[in-house]
C-alpha cells in the first residue's frame, strides 16, 4: 500500500453554549476550512459529533508536506483563529496524524 493523502484528527468537548458557533467555525465550510483552503494542498474537513457532545474534526491534505507549507505560510492566521475560538472548548486533543492508504496496482 502507498500513502494517498494525509489527515489530522482532533477531539473536542464543547461547552453547550458554544456548540452552534463551534459547528459553524469547524464544519466543512467554516472558518477553519476557509483558512486551510488558501493552500492548494488542502482537500477537505470532516466534522463529526457523538451522542455525548464530543466532536471530531478530520482535516484532509494531499500530503504532510502540503500541511507544513500551509503552516509556514499561514502560521499567524492559524494562531489568530485558534485564539478566537479557544474559549469554546472544555477540552481539545490532537489524536494524531494519519496517512490514507491505497492499494498499489500489481
């Protein structure tokens, strides 16, 4: 198998009074996706929620290098958006970064 794309997964517990704003900002067409979309290597963001109100975001990139290039170019904007939204969450954890795999022809 060979790497096909790169994803970063985050877990959040969101304060009830901030759930609507969180969903808007962290959803597939939200503020984070808009910022990431300034990079050619960004593919999409998935937002999931559990029955207990825990959220997962999965940010999909063409490659890890594309994500690092975005960070180098847009680091200040990333930190500013993070600071604006940080009061919405009770907890935040980066679960990891993952490579999507595809079968090699053979």
